[in-house]
C-alpha cells in the first residue's frame, strides 16, 4: 500500500482538505470534458502545423535540388540574379 498511497498523494490538494476546496463530481466531470476538448483542439493545431512544415520542407528540398541540377549542368544563370 505504501507505493499506491504515495502515487495518489500527488492528486490530493495541497493543505488541509475542506469543503471549500472540494470539487463536486459534476464539476470534475465538466473539467475533464473541457480538458479533452482542449486536447483535441491542440492536436488539430499541431497536425496542421506539422503538415505545413512538411510541405515547406519538401518545397525547399525541391528548390535545392533544382539549384544543384543547374550547377551540375554548368548553366550560370543564377549568378546573374
């Protein structure tokens, strides 16, 4: 029981438990729902950012490969820019 009680101590409010800092089951349920909703929003934002980054990474790699091909062909048009 020692390990289990230590683990659950993390979830207990700091200080003495009183009715004032108690959370009802409905409030706790609402908070959990809100956390899952926010987590879903954060995941959607993360995936959009990741997709944008990967797209830009492909575009940059394509531009670098094009520049390498130009240099390999001996065409120096890019030096005029």
